[in-house]
């Protein structure tokens, strides 16, 4: 996984057909997805439940790009190894999920995975100020985590501030929640390079009409690159 700041579109399979993950992953990758975003929820840190490590390991068999695993769980540390063994390339933990995010990021890197840190909308950029050399990705939530299809919350100012703080460090800025062709340009202009999108990628398409996914991905990318 070489570092660069080009725009990367990361469809969230939270909006895929849950009975058909293998084909859905193949379809979005064939249609231009750069990364595959996997939302892990525990019904405790967030009010919804999704996938555990065995499901993520099954997804891995179909992912040829980058498997980006977003952990919305607390505690995080007891599960890091299991998600690394499931084949995650990037493991992102929330700064709000425990008292020792510094230790969590060290533990993620120790597995060989890239370490991401996510910030809820109410958490300031400064929460990661002392973590910049321990992290490979900062995920700025633009919805309160838990569900796909929620209304975008503007965090452009936070993204700008993070971009300044990061300087020359090889740290991605990822945006998660409500990303579509209207919101993407603001975020890209502010310094984001990884755009997670669930509903805006999967809407209107299916594994039988994958070209719709392709058109949706291209629309987000074009909007972001023009912004
Ligand atoms: C929200 C998840 C997101 C979500 C994005 O808790 O972390 O990844 O699937 O979905 P959209 O793009 O529909 O807002
Ligand atoms: Zn996510």
C-alpha cells in the first residue's frame, strides 16, 4: 500500500446486498472502487450490529484492492488481532472508544496493518494532535456513526485543520458519512483523499446492473477531483 494523496473512493458494503457480499465486492472493484470499506458495529459503541472477524475474513477472499476496516466497537484492543488475522489492510479505531487510543494504535501497527483513528462529529481535531506519528489515516465522521444513509454534517473546517496539522506526514484523511457528488468537492478541497460512500455508490444498482455502481463512483470521483 504505497502512500499518495490522490482521491480514493471507498464504497461501504453496509449498503450492499447482505445475502451477496462476494459478488457485490467483485462488482464495485470491477467498477472502479479503490478501497473496500467494512463497517464493524457492536450494538454498544454504536446502536447497530454488523460483522465479526469470521465475516470479515470471508470478505477478504473477494477483495483485491484494500480492505479498510472501520471498528465502531468498544473495547477495541481485545479484537485487533482477530481483525488483522481476518486480513484487514487498514484497521481504524475511534478516539472515543476507550481511554487508551495511543496504545490501541500501537497495537494495530504491531500486527502489520495500517492504523487509523476516527473522530465523531463532536470530537475536535486536537484530539489526534499527539497521535499523528502513530497513525496512517484519520477518519473524519460526517455523520454520527451507526447507520448508512444519514444526513451529511459539514466538517470542512475540521478537515482543513487536520490537513495543516498533518503537514508532510504520510497520513490519509478519510471522510465517512453522507459523501455524494455534492458534498465530495468541499471535502477534497479541504484536504481529504479517501472518500467512503455507501448509499451514494450502491443506490440504483445491483450485481445485475453493476454499471450503475460504476457511474455512481465516477460521479463522486469527478466531483471531488474538480473541487
Ligand atoms: C456509518 C458508517 C459509514 C456508512 C456510510 O456509521 O461508518 O461507513 O456506511 O454510509 P453513507 O455513505 O450512506 O452515509
Ligand atoms: Zn465507516
